């Protein structure tokens, strides 16, 4: 989702989707609207992941405090530059996440297993979308606070010196390397998969999650279908 659109959220849940990624990085999600969206999504039975603003600990902490299921961390570079941010996803002794109470605890008293259970369940997925992260993916996957990776193919193609991303042979070769690294580490991988070929690739290569539709794409396709269904001779400006 690109906006905190509660109507769309209800449609998404009604169509059977069960995992929601909110693109906080590129879009306008006011803090109070984020909270409302999370509450509504969780009530409808959806898992919620935030692609946060950037690789800064404060963004991880604020997202985690809303009671979401995990964070997708964009603009990751080499591990040495990002380890502090990754550590914010887990409570000590694994990481450095600060306890806040409230929504992230279900507004309830803590049981003896709360922190260990949170460390198991809250997922940290750094994006591999830069040449630096691509080169250091083995070390990133080995970090004890990392639960898997989210492949960012568009920025990855650009930072790897290509003119853009089109799921070409070169694009697939990079993704193949990342998939192989994730499998060696025994950790899952996610990718956006708008095209049928990408969806087939994700299925055939064992992706845990393929993000198959986005809010703006859904709206654009719906408008295109409405225009295509106009009677012959009728245009958006009137009759021809």
C-alpha cells in the first residue's frame, strides 16, 4: 500500500490477501494514520510489514512499537554501516531494541517468554538494492538479527550499472546470486513480482513471499479497464 487507505484495506482483506507491505519510504503516512491502518489490518487478520524510511534505528523502533510483524529496511549498504540499525529489530541480548509497552505488547502484562517470543516473531528484512549490499550479502545474511532479505531489483539494477530494471538476463543473474546466498544461509527471501515471469520465478525458486500487486498499479489498471469498456465512439472528452 502506498497510502493509509482504509477502504482499499478492506477490499484487500476481502479478496483474500493476508500480508500487507506499507511503503512508508516513498509515500505519505502520517503517524496517526499508520497506527489506524495497523489496528484495522490486524483486526482483519493481515500480517503487516513496514518498508521504513531508511536504515536508521529510530525508524525501526517506531515501526516496531506499532505492533507490526516486521520491517523491510531500504538503502542498506555494507554490514558495517548497517549493523546498528539491524540490531534495533531485536531485544537484548540479541539486539538493542528498547521496550516500550503499549500496542507492541497488546496492552497486557508481560509473561516470562515475551522478549524471546518477540525476537522470534518480529522479522527484520534488509533490502538488497545497492551494489554495496549485493557485494556484502553473505555477511548481512549472517547477522544474528537478520531474518531474511527483500530483493529490491530496480535500485539494484541502477547501482549495478544498468540503465534500468526489466527482469532481463542480467537482472535475473543478480537475483539468482541473492537467492543462492539466502538458501546457503538458511533464510527466506522476498521480492516484488509484478510480471507473470517474475511470479513464476519466485514460485519456482522458493521465495517465501512475492509482492504481486501495489496500490497505484491496482488503480491504474482499474481506470484502464473502465476506459476500455466505454462504448465505441465514446472518449473521455465526450462522443467522437
